[in-house]
């Protein structure tokens, strides 16, 4: 049977569980390596918050909810970003008890540089794979994005 006409049987629940664990560990290792190898100076939690702010300005409460952390934890993260000059606080336009956090131009540059370094690290590894492995990763990337968006 050719590869194009091969049918795939559903995995047994124990095999699905095993695959899920292997995928989780592989994704965690790649994420850790990309952060480490790119030698960026942005902590992972700060990078995540900065990416959220790149989408739009937000209140610390909104950021805490999106990032699934406590409000005091987000207050500390935002404070660290303010100290580094990567975000600015401004009064909320409709609720004077709140603030809105926005990225600075320095933060946008830091995000761009960090992404460039991380992409370059990954591109070297992918370029060392054979064409079949690259095609498999292309499909796997689509599938993993689908899983992440559920």
C-alpha cells in the first residue's frame, strides 16, 4: 500500500496517553532550548506579557487573566518591565482606578531582536533535516497549532 493510500488506525487510549506525554516533553524541551540558545535577556514571563501588549494595550488585570497568574504576580511583572523601560503605564480612559500598560519602542525592538534570534536558532536545526523530515515538521506544525488553539 502506498503512503498516500495508507489508512491509519486510531491509537489505543494508552498509546494516545504516551504520545501526549512525549509531545509535551518535546515541546517543553524545544521551548527551553530556544530561550536558552537565543541568549536573550527577556525572561519568559516578561516576553509573554510583552507579546500580549503588542496585540493591544491592556490593564494589569486583563494581563493577569490572559496569562492565568495572580494580580500581584502581574503587578510585579509589569513593574519589572517598567523599570527596564519596556512598558509605560497610563491612566485608564474610563476607570481612573486602573492603568493601561503599553509597549515602548525599546520593547518592540527587543521583541523583534529576540524573535529573530529564536527563529535563526530554529532555522539552523530545521535546515539540517532531510526534506522528508522538513515536510513532516511542516504538517506537525499545522497540527500542533490546531491543538494549541483548542
